């Protein structure tokens, strides 16, 4: 099992790019994916809004990842 990351351990820019890369490999693009600049102390990543078909593909990719 992967090590759980604590919020203070992870740079939100790095997390955003890692997520963008993983989503791209799964054939998923979240156009609004970005670092939330409005709350830098919290280290938030903004996922944004997606179409329903993209949400379904994202759900399926997560399910497939859980089977490993």
C-alpha cells in the first residue's frame, strides 16, 4: 500500500503535475486542474468542473486502479 502523504509534506504544484500526468496516462484531461492560489497555506489543488462523461471515465480509472 502506498504511504499516506500529510498535507504539509506535499508541494501542491508537484501534486497537481503528478495528478495531471496520471490522468493523462488514463486518457483523462481536467482543464481546470490547478493549484488553488487563494489559500496557499492550505496547499489545496483545484480539480475544477468536468463533463459527466469525464467524471465517469475518472471513476472507472479509479476503480481499475483499486484492482491492482
